C-alpha cells in the first residue's frame, strides 16, 4: 500500500489529518446565492408574470406564478429593486435551478 500524504482539515478550531476520498475532491464548490437573481425552486410551468423589465418593485411583492404538480406557487421578490431582465415567458416549462429574473 502506498503512503499517501495526509490532508489537513480544520473543523471548529481543531486540526485533523485525513485522506480525502476522490468523491470529496470532485465535489461541487459552494457558491453563495446572489440575491439579485431568482431561480426556479421546482420544475413547472410559468402561468403568470406580474412584472416587466425596468419596473421597480418592493420586497416580498408577488412577481411570478409557477405551477407545479397542480399547485400554483407565488414567487415573491427577494429584495426591493428594479427588474433588470426576465428570462422566461408565460406558458414556458422551466427546470429546477433555471434563472427566471435578474434585478439591478
């Protein structure tokens, strides 16, 4: 058996030495969510878009109705701001994680 170099890992101010499995090394790196972008949280159909590009809206204001599994999900604005771009249209099928709206 080969002597592999141990990797250092810091958890709660305690240093550990361990071997990282290949799956750990290939993992997708964490990226902090951008509050200016609204993504679909579930696959479904866009049934109503209540905003237009350039429109200023308030936080928690209804912006889109996303229908999934016979339920209408009312997506709310995550922030107060101006709509920069809308990447979807009414009647369009969207996938989970698809970019729907971007704010300035």
